[in-house]
C-alpha cells in the first residue's frame, strides 16, 4: 500500500491554511497516535520512578542518587551520552537547518566523535582515578576552590538556560505544530513529567530511561527519514538533480566557502568547533556525569567511543530529512502552503535600523531585513508586513522551524505519527532529565556540601530534589524568550560559543601543561566569562558593527583566554600538591599506557577506527 502524501497542487487541500503560524495548522491526530503517546509517557515515567524507588529500598546513599553508585557500563554510558545530547533542538533545529542550509550543520555531529576521542583518551582516566562527583570538584583538585565555585555556577546556568530551556521550547513548538497544543502548556507539562522521575530516581533513573529513549529516538528518526526518501522523485540521484536544477547543489556538502549563506565556512568549523566541543563533551557536567558514574576506567573510556560511533547517524537521521523536505517542495511533492508562516509581531531590523511593527501594512524598502530572527534579502523586491506576516514578492515567508512538524503532518500516516511523536518526547525528556540531575549534583556537592561539610547524604538528596524542582521552574519561565532566535540550533550554538572558551582553556592547559597555575586559571575564568558575556550582548542586540560569526568569535575568545592563562602562569607559578600533580599528563602519549581490554573492545583500537571512519566521511561529503 502506498504511503499517503498531500497533493502538491492542492492549494485548497485544507480549508484552515495557517494565516497566523503554527497554531493554526491542522493536526489530524488519530486515536492510535494518542494511545501510543500516552502509553509511552506512562511507561517511561513508571520506569524512572521504579528505578529510583528500587534503589532507595536497597539502602541507597547520596552517591547512588547522584552517580548511580558508580555502576554504569559502557553500553549504558554510550547510549545515555547520545540520548542526553540529542534533544528536540536536534530534531527540530536540524530539520530547519537541513531545509535552509543543507548538510552544513551536520558538522556539529561529525566533529563530535573527535572530541569524544579526546574525552576517552585524555580526560576520562583522570575523572575516574580522582573519583570526583562533579567536574568543578576536579577543577578544585587541579587548581583551587574559587575555580570550582565559578565552574559550578557557570554549569548550572548553562544547564538551565541552554540544555533545559532550549529543549523545552523546541519541544513545545513541535507539539504545538503537530497537535495544536498551547505553547506554555506544552512547556510546563513536559517539564513536570520529566521532573517527576528525575526527582524520585536520580541518575540511575535518568540513565536507565535515557537508554530506552535512545532506542525510541533512533526508531522514530529512521521512520521519518525512510518515508521522506520514499517520496523523493528519483531517490538520491533525483535529489541531486533537483538541487542542481535550482542552483543549490552545495546543500549536499558539509564544508562550505566563506561566502556561503549558512554562515558556517569550513575554517570556522575546524577552528571553532574544538572550542565548544571540548567544553561540551569533556567539561560540561550535564554530559560528563554519565562518565563519572562509570564502573571503572575501561567502561569510562569505551562508553564515549561507543557514543562517537552512534554520532555518525544524526546527519542522516536529523539533518538529511530537512534537506529532503526542501527537495520534496521543489519537486512539488509537498505543499509549501501547509508550512507555518513566519510571524512578525514586534520589531524588525532593516539595514541595521531597528523599527517597530505597527498595525496595518508596513512597506519595507532596503537591502537586508532581520525579522523574527531570520535574515531576508529584499534588495530590489517588493516586501511588506501585514497582519503580522512578512510578504516578499507576493509570497508569505515561511517559518522553517516548522519543517519537522511539516513533514510529520504531510508525510506520516496515522499511527506512525504517534511513534515519531514518542521519539520527539524521548529526545526532549532525556535531555531535560539529564540536565536536571546534573544541576542537583552540582548544587548539592559543589555549593551545599562545601559550605556545610557536615550535611548528611539523606539531606543532600533532599537538597538535590528541591534544586531540581526550582531549576525546572526557572527553565519553564525562560523558555518562551527563546523565540527571539530565528534559528534554534544556531541560537544555542551561539550561546555555547560565548560560554565555552574560558572553560575549555583551563581544562586543556590543566591536564597538558604542568605550569598552568591556579591564579591564572581563576583569572582566565573570570575575564574570559566577562568577555564572552560582552560578545553575547553584541550578538543578542544585533549591534551593526559586530559581524563576527559565533564560531569564529569562540576561537578568538579561546586565543585570548590562552594568552591570559599562559602569561599569568609564567608570572605567578603554580604550587602543586600531590593530588594536582597526578592530574597532569607528563606527555600526550602517556594516556595510552593503560593496556585496556583485549581484542575489539580495546579503547586504543576503537579510537583509531573511529578517527579513520570520520576522516573518510569528511572526504566523501566535503
């Protein structure tokens, strides 16, 4: 039986064409879809709560709640790393980027395995040997207590405003587009459901549910990728022919030139990604906490490498569907009228001038327009805003954030939508639960335990649960403001670019340069964070003279941080303790001295194979 697809020429195929945006789109949610979603929610929450209660009945202590009793094995670590990383930001954001820019933003997935190799070889051994509960704890062992405090604060802020906030908002956008649910209700409901099992079960509940959610997530992504491919006219060769016909063949490549509209030139990828990648995969509590709970050093090393192999898939499962959606529209196999319109309600920036949007028609004359976070070339074109909609040359501009929901509505049959919706919820809940648990761990160990060392394990668990609840409320309040970003994935990437450089710097120099001093690290964290905040404000307010792309800005910030730390370290030498001296590699190859497991599970062999595979993929898709 052929899979259903909406008639491309059917401009009247739906009477409720969306004049105001996502909320007006027809949902066509069947009872089978609803049943699948409800069963998934009940099952995952029940599993998480059961895991936590079972551990509690067994006499769990604080380390069991926060680090799962150091019992995690490499498959669980790898799947949990992948699941925490992949969120609605990837499902929705990568579909948008695939539609707008092709495979360019797949670099953020294919560069990740290189930094996961760095985690497995250089950082994981120190984390396990020092038996720290948090990464700020590690930073105190290597440097001093003020460094620990500053990193704890930055990590909590990053978890609330990036990991949780963006995930909740993007999930709500997609739920609104699929099912017509109120944006704020969607944000609150998903946060509360995730918070229930995270508060009750701790890290064990989080990683157990994440392992299940990873599988559901991949199944859902495979379904929408396969069905999108099914509808392509001529398969992949037809896709390339269509892209060539419309002059967009570069959309099928990952490395771009400096003048490419994706704003992601190849040199920015190779200079900028290592800065944010090392912070994210090697020094961010939300991610690395799974490694901290490893059973032993071998599991801590192989787990990230396993995740690195899985990270090959997202380009094909998340970015490629967005590109195929663009091609299907060009082939008139999908009706673009059914994608949500770009809603412009408050202000726009026309050629660098900020303008309020008033009632009635607002005629726009100029070259470049920034509206609802989206840059539109209007030079020599008729453009105006009317009733909150941007119209250029008679065509309503579309909100490509709706690309994933657009595919679900237009391509998926009833019943299958429920499975893909469950995958969406899996991505959302796994990221939020992981971030909530890391916040609880950071606040309990790095703030409460430090100032009140006599605090019992039971009291710490209570503090952790309270902190989880408060963080969830703050994230719910922040989430709607994320609408300011036109591209969700570019938005969160920009925020990471401004917070990562000082942290990446102090971790890298800390494990590779014995002379890196505590005073220098402390100054680097303070000054680097201040510089990052200034650059963030320049980008947030779209200051006309600031034109540096975030991926290059993060590289420049790292260079500044390295210069600061090196200069101060030479001026104020470090006095090593026996503990800090053990947390620096004598030379880079020292990390390979541990024999590891024999055979195919050896971390050295896996790291080499992963490196070769990634280089080959870049050679093919460059």
